[in-house]
C-alpha cells in the first residue's frame, strides 16, 4: 500500500535508535532520553530518561531515571525523534 | 467486499503522503503538518507538526514541532487530508 | 452462521457508498456527509463532512469540512445510511 | 467445548433476524427495532430503530430512525431478542 | 500448561449450562437467570434474566426480562455459577 | 526469549492451582479464595471466593461466595499466589 | 526492522530476571521487587513486591507482599530495571 517515497512509522523509530527521543503517554506523563530499543507493538526502551509534567506551558522535571526503562506501547500517544526542544 | 468505485481508508492516507494533514486524537489534541508515513494500524508520521487546542471555536497554537513525529493509531479519531482550513 | 436472508454489516456499508451517511462517535461528535470508502475495521472515508453536536435535541453545526476525512473505526458507535433526517 | 444442548450467542442473534430486538450500549443509549443483520464481531444492523434513554425507570423516546443503522459491536453491552417489553 | 486436576474457565461455564448464573458487568449492572449458551469470547446467553443494582448492600430489582438475552463478553467482570444467594 | 531460570506467569498461576489466591481487579474489587482453574487469557476460576473492599487500609468483607466463580482476565490487575496475609 | 545494535524490549526484561525492578501501573500504583518471570504480553512475576503510592513526591509504602505476584501486562505503563532509586 505505501508508495516507495513513504516512510513506515517503525522505520522512523528505527532511525531514532541511540538518538534523543521525546515520548508522551495517554496520562500526559512525558519522557525524554535516548531511545535504545523498540518492538512491533511500539513498546520502547529509553536510556537515562527524564520524566516531565507540563503545567501551564512550563516543563516541570519530575524525576531523572538512570539506566534503562520500558514504556508500554498501548499507552504511548506521541513519539518525537530528536527529543523535546524547549527543555 | 468493497465495490471497485469504493476507496479504502489506507488508500486515502496513501494519497495524502507529502501533503498537509489534520489529525485529531481521542484527548482532543489536534495536529497539522505534512504526512510522510503510516502503517496498517494507522500509526502515522507527521513532519513539522503544529499542535493545537480548540477553545470555544478558537484554534490555540500549543507548540510547533520541528522534524518528524509519530502519532499512535489507537488514539487517532479523525484524519483529514489537506489539513485544517481555518488556521 | 448468517442465514441467506440476513445482511452483513459490511454489506450495508458497501451499499451506502456514494450515499449520504450519518456517523456518531464515542465522544458524541456527529458527522454527516457522503460515504466514499471503508475497510474491514469499519474505518470510513467521508466526503464533505459536516460536524455536529447535539445540545438539548438541537443540532448545532460545528464545522463544514471540504474534501475527504477518515474516521477511525474503534471510535464509531453508530453508522446510519441515508444521513440524518432532521438537519 | 459446548455441549450439544447449548446455544451459541451468534445462533441466538441469527434466530433474531427479521425479529424485534432491544440493544443497550456502554453509553446507556438504548435501541429497539428489527434486527436484519450481524457479523462475528457482533456488529449489528437494525431497521427502523427507535432510540431511548431511561430516566428514573421512564423510557424517553429520543429519536425514530427510518431505514437501516449499524451499531458497532465493541460498544454493545446487551442484546435482547424480542425487543423491549414495557415501551 | 494446565495440570490434569485444573479446570478451564470455559469448562466451568459449560457445566453451568441450563443452571442458575449470576453475572456482573463493568458498569456494576448485575444479572441473574439461567445460562443457556456461551462462546469462546465469554459472550453469554441468559434466559429470563433479572437485572439488579446493589445499593448499600441492598439488591434492587431493576427489571425482569422474559426470554433470551445476550451479554457481551468484553463487559463481563464476574460470572458465578449457581446464581446469587441473597436474593 | 526467557532464560531457563525464568518463570512464565502462566506457570506461576498453574502452581497456584488448589492453593489460596488473592486477586485485584481494575475496579479495585478484591477477591480471596482457592484458585481452581485458568486459561491463556488469565480468565480464572476461584472457589469459595471472599470479596473485599479496602477502605483506609481496612479490609472490609463485602460478600462470601459459595462454590465457583469466574473472574474475567481483561479486568485483572494483580494475582497473588498464597492469598492475602492481613485478613 | 531493528538494526543489530538495537535492543528488544523483551530482551531488556529478560536481562532483568532475578534483578530489582520498578513497575508503574495505569492506576498509578507502583511496585518494587525482584523480577522472576514474564511473557510476551509483558505479564510479569515479581517476588517480595513492595507496593507504593507517590503523594506529593513522597513514596508511601502501602504494603509488603511476601512471595510471588503476577502483574497483568495490559495495565503496565512503565517497567524500570534496577528498581526505584529514592526509596
């Protein structure tokens, strides 16, 4: 179905491996860090993730995680390669 | 099942590749930008997405994202090829 | 399982191609327009859709969309071939 | 698994074809009408459906639909062959 | 995986055919009646169902249904063979 | 994927057959009793279940069920072999 | 799809076997303990789990569970190998 010039979502994720990434969950929790893995269900592994909550356009750092973290695909709303700019 | 004159949803998305698109999520977040990829689960990749919230019929620009973003299919309610007219 | 006289839901949708249709989502958003496509997950494509909200039995036109729109099957509650009568 | 005397849900629906039916959705919307089709996902087609809301045990007629309507299986809670008695 | 002495849920349901049953939905609606059918998705058919709401430990009879009713598996939380004792 | 020393969730459930078990649902309802069956969807059968609600750390016994009960897997959050200690 | 340097989520979980783990559910319940098993649906088995609720950045210990516990994959939001640092 996808024309040759089209890009598959999993390809975009694949190209983000070892790169900064910004992930937003259904609960509005946000995470930035380095994407180091994923699977076909868009479960992802983030390294040294920082957890944020956005209150009235202000990014509040909730926690700095050391090491790896799995975020479950069925809760992910948005995944932005390159990370979050205004932090 | 679909008669020859009928159009498959994924065909419509396919024809929107590299075109403006307007996407509304279950949480009422809205995004406009260029559609550059998708898959069979209607996960989509949008380039240079603008994020909007509609308050009392007013489009409020929440954020301008540079580069690519993945929006997860299980949260998408509406996808409008051609983008949002009144912004 | 279905007896010969029975009608499959996708057949009803198929017969509504290029016809008026009225669609209600889980969020109570309503759309009328021309049905021009669908797939097995009841994702549908509507042309020139009008968006409505029903307040105290009054149909309020929210927006007129030009062109095609995809509505995602997992949010659709009701699909009425022939469109909405009292608008 | 099912003993010979047991009845499969889809058989019960099948036997309700062209019969009155009463359907209740997760949103508590209720519909009565003639069941004319269904599929394995319990998507159903109802003819000349009447829409009801029950307020303090009173059935309030919301709308009378002419013609066919599809009700999506993933929102259906209850399906009662024979229709609703006290309307 | 299941040891020989173990019982499969569908077996328990199968043994409840033509027996009293008590079913509780996610919306806290409760039904008692005779189980006459089911399928692998735990969609069930109940005969002459009584509908209950429990308020402050009091069982309030909401409605007596005559004939058969389908309850959709994805809303069922609990199914108790033998019915509800304290009604 | 699982290394030999690892334990599969269904194995843990299998080893709990005919043992006390404590189950917590998404609605925060809790059940203790004897686990006598399960399937691959983590639908479980509990014998002589006691139903609890926890209010301000106090376990309140809601109901004692006699005989078997099916709890549907898609609502189960936690399953604790050995039952609940502080009741 | 995944490049050789990429890590699959289930591999990360697999490497956490017999290690401390921190798990957060959709209901915001948190658990720390030793991960001793999992399956492809990210159902997990935790040994000697401690249950926490986070109130205004304070970790409140809700309960100490002895032995094994199954946490159902469809409720898990986050899984952090190595456990929770600030407890």
